[in-house]
C-alpha cells in the first residue's frame, strides 16, 4: 500500500520543510483572509526551494498566481466552483 503524506498549512508557523521533503510529503496551503498574500508567497517560495509539491486550497486566483501543482477542494467548501469545469 502506497500512502501519501499531506501537510495542511494555514498559518505562518515554523514548519520543518526538510522533514516534509525527507518524507516525500506534499503541502496544502489554505489561505485565510486575515493574512496577507505576501505571507503565503514566502511559503510557496520555501516549497519551491525545497522541491516540495504544493497545492492551493479553495482559492482559484492563487492557484494560477503561484503556479501550484494542484488544487484542493475541501468537503466543507460551500462555494460553487464553476471555473474548474472548463479544465
């Protein structure tokens, strides 16, 4: 059985990106409206620098802005995301 590890990041706490890379984990970045996008830009740069695949959760505009590896839609997402049907 091949299990994948995902790390859900929604704050700017100190994360051990070396451990994430060592375990071949993937990062899901959840954007909170109270934080500025520049904070998340730093997280994206850390993922790119560490060669860690990252996904954007529930925010389509950041999916293309940061050129993420994928998009994560949570089960609690009540928004209708019609744009994804075009892909």
